[in-house]
C-alpha cells in the first residue's frame, strides 16, 4: 500500500498548473502572441547584472571542491552571518548567524518551519486570499489550516475574524505580505492589531502562538509610501520565511532562508526544531553556489519598474472597462472580481477571449480571479481589447 495522501497530491494538479499547461497547448495552436497567459508567477524581468558578475567571479575564483561541496546542514556560516548583519542594519534587529537556516526557497522554508513547530492536530490560521500550498504544507506537517476571510473591500487583516478562530490548538498565524494573490500589503495597523490579538489570547490561555511571515515578495513594492512592517519588530515569537525567487528573479535556483527571532525566550529550541525538521525532511545544505551568490548580492533587487508599469496600465484599463479591483501595492498579482458569481465559469469564459486567469477558489476567496502581471508590457497592451470584450460580453 502506498501513501494514498501523497499519491493523490501527485495526481491532482493545482488549477494554476492546469491552466499553464492549457496555455502551452493553446500557444502551439494559435501562436504564442495570441494567448494572454496570466497564469504563473514566474518573474518576467531578468536577474540583475550583479548576479551574473558575482556568479562568474565566484566560479572563476573559488576552489571547485569547496564551491560544489557540502556546507553545514543549516548553510555556510559566513553566508548566514552576512544575511543576519544585513537584516540587522536594515531593521535594527540583533540576529546572529545561528538564527538563520538556508533553504531551497520559501516553499522549503515554510515546510521546515511548520514541521518544526506543529504537533498533530495543531491549527495554523491564515488570511484569505492565501497561497494554496499553505494547505498542503500545513496538512503534511500534521496540522490544520484555518483560513479566515480578509477585510472586506481591502483584503487586509480582519481582526474579528482572527479572534473568532483562536483556540488552544492555535500554534501559528501565517501571513503573506505583499500578498499572493491580491498584491495587498498589510499595513502597520493590521500588524499591531494582529499582534495584540494573539498576545492577549496566548497570555490568557497560557499558550504559545508563532507568527510566521512568508516573504517572497518583500522587496516588490511599488510606491514610496508603501511600508511593509518587519514582524520581528512587533512580535517576539516571529519567524520569517524568505526567498530570493522573486526579489532576484531566481525561482529556478531555489534559494532562501528561515530567520528565527532571537528575542523570543525559547528561540534556541525553535531553531533546533528548524534544524531537526530540515534534517528529517532532507532539506539540508541548500545549493552552495547560490548561497555564495546571495552573500555577495545581499540587498540587491531586480528592476521592478516593469511590474509597476504593468500594474498601473492594467489597473487603470480594467477599472475603465468596469472591473472591480483592489489596488495592488506589491508582488505582481491583481485580484479581480469576476463578472459572474462563479469565478471558475468566468475564467472559462475568459478563455474564449484567450485570457488565462486563475479562479480565486483555490486561494480561499471564491468570486475572484488572479492575474499574474509578471509579463511583458507589450502583452499587457495586446491583452487589453480582450479584457474589454470579456467585460462587454456581460453587458
Ligand atoms: C506566497 C508564496 N509563498 C511561497 C512561494 C514559494 O516560493 P519559492 O519559489 O521561494 O519556493 C510562492 C511562490 O510563488 C508564493 O507566491
């Protein structure tokens, strides 16, 4: 007997992947330029030049036996120290190398952290819309994902919804800001209220609640006035799951880290749990070439001006055609209200106009579709008549 849960997971494709595969077939049929594929969150701007330069230099000047050899399970010490120092100088924290664990991206960071802290039956609260893999990662770590609706009209955090689901089994709250799929950034008030709610609850009930921040889009914010609060400055029991997939346009290279806040009393235990979960899952020694790379280019970000340009163009055009959209302040997604109740039907109709949009049901928010606008500005322009025709088809 195989593990039926895993066999099932391997057989059901996510609706995003399903649509992406459909797009590939459709492009072969009618030509790439005639399909408006907004399905995947694959960065469309190249990695910064500094990445190529650093890689060339590292390869040319490092002993290959060392470069391609194992590092410590939790990552090379000097890499972790450089990142800890960088975080400290940027956010006034006092992290050490031993608060960091290098991973193969945010997906691995999340899986490790959830496995480190969850006992069977523990609950993890998240805010919808949310990244669909949270359910898979939490379930596999023995926990249960409890999704609550985000604030109406803004997709921010609705504290009363969070308070309504806090129980003695609540082990963590998992947030993602800038958010996939809404592009919304949780503001300082959201974070302060969230921290107050979980602190009061855990104090009253003698429980420990961790705040996990999934941050692949931290650097992807478009406007000067948009501030992404750094959770370690607000809450002791906080853990960050970071990734360079989007900030450096390196999703295929699989590199990121976990940072455990050393202000929490039991941080060494939590870090040991992270090391243990990483070991048990076989997620040790993230690729060394890319560990060395992020050490060199720590603080560098891809040119995100194209994403901003795409956001501005798409947002104003869609609103003009009559679509309801909450303005995305970051990431490269837009969550648009479907023009009929059933977003899956709406996404099906969009296909008739060669628009590939992901229905919001899997993100825990039915009635919406996600547009990944990490595409070329030319494609945005070419797609606009299709968006207009789709809207007109409902009039
Ligand atoms: C919200 C969110 N979390 C985690 C991930 C996984 O990212 P990574 O490529 O770093 O594993 C993604 C990828 O799209 C994401 O959107």
